[in-house]
C-alpha cells in the first residue's frame, strides 16, 4: 500500500462566496478553530488548517472544541501537545514529541536513551528481530521531550509515553513504576533509565539478515526519507536515522 497523503475535500463547497479563506491544508482558522475571514464559520479535522496533524483523534478533539466554542463563545484554544503517530507496519513504528534533531535545533539540554531491543525478552519471545527505541529526556527536570519506538506493540506503548508527556510525568517516575511483567510496556522502565544505554546498534543490519528484517529496515528508511506517509505527515523517528546509517554502511 502506498499512502500519498491527502487533501481537504472542500473545493466544491464554493467557500469563497461566503468569504471563507482557505489554503492548501484547508480552511484558515484561528486558535478557536474559527474562520479567520468569516466569524460565523468554524472548521475542524482534516478540513481545517489548524496546525494540528490530520489524524482521527485530532479531528475528534477539534470537533469537540468547535462545539464548545459555538455553544459557549470562544473560550477553548487548540493545544497540540504530545500527539502520538503510528505507522502500522510490521513491526509498528511509533513516535511522539520531538525528534532528536528538532530538540538539538532548539538548543535544548537533554540526554538520549536508546537501544536496540531485539535481544530483549519482549522481542525474543515473539521472534521479533527488528526493534529499538529512542527517548529524549531533559537534563535536570527529567521531562520527556520525545519517544520513538519500533517493535512489538509499539503502537500501544507509545500511548503511555504520550500520557506521561501530556501529564508531565517525569522519566524518573516511569523508571520507578511497578508494571506487570512480562509485558512490552514494562520495558518502559528500562527506556526511562538515567544512564545512556547505547549497545547493540552496531549489530543491527549486520547480524540480522532475515528478509523480514530487511523489509522492516527498508520500510523504516522510506519513512525516514518521507517517501511513505500513511497519515499525511512525515514520521520523525530519529532511530531510523541510526538504522539508515548502518544499512548504508553495510
Ligand atoms: C488511508 C488513510 C489512513 C489513515 N490512517 C490513519 C490512522 O491510522 N490513524 C489516524 O489517526 N488517522 C488516520 N487517517 C486520517 C484520518 O482518517 C483523518 O484524519 C480523519 O478521518 C479526519 O476526520 P474528519 O472528520 O476531519 O474527516 P473525515 O473522516 O474524512 O469525515 C468527513 C466526512 O464528511 C463527509 N463530507 C464531505 N463533504 C461533504 C459535504 N459537502 N456534505 C456533507 N458531508 C460531506 C465525508 O463523506 C465524510 O464522511 C488515515 C487517513 C487515510 C486516508
């Protein structure tokens, strides 16, 4: 399957006759999801150029906000904090928050916990030989800036990171949590450790030569390159950059 992105389906609405300004991403709205050119019009979801990513949960969130603002006057502003995205590949690739590159560009002080987890029990017991993570943690405060996961149930575990980030739960709290074992989410503790774990990446792409691994790596690289975009937005997962370098080298 190739997802080539999508466009808001607004062309045949003749919005110009109602003085509703639009742009490529949809109806131009302010922070209250109200048209910037016609205050009687509100927009939400894929049809709105709101700045939020075009995803189902975001459309629901914006829809609820529009209803509130319509009924009670403008009082709710859109906040797009820690919205997880998933590429439903095998294994899934999930991401929330900042990429390492964007955290560096913003000159933030953070450390990066990362590991290739194909030797961890959670991957081995389902014979997954292509898995890893990268978590960005602010120095000093232990706030989580971003998490990028590849592996079994990454699509579920990313929600825990999203919740932690949205609720400002610190990495230390995750590290000390007692979680059911053996579950994939119990790996959360290890991915939130203080020390920089950086072992085994070199083995990626060298030792694992099964066709499935190659396929997963290839797919991941295409995501990194932005050539696949199932949800209309590029998946920013720095860990893929690591994999790309190693695949290129080998
Ligand atoms: C292939 C694909 C895969 C995706 N995968 C994911 C995913 O895994 N996770 C995720 O979160 N998001 C995913 N999305 C994005 C998600 O589907 C959209 O962001 C979401 O559906 C947007 O909701 P919406 O209500 O704004 O628009 P829609 O869900 O498109 O709903 C708009 C509705 O309005 C109707 N309509 C259009 N014009 C008119 C008109 N003139 N009069 C009356 N009705 C009209 C349409 O028929 C439609 O029912 C995917 C999208 C695609 C295309």
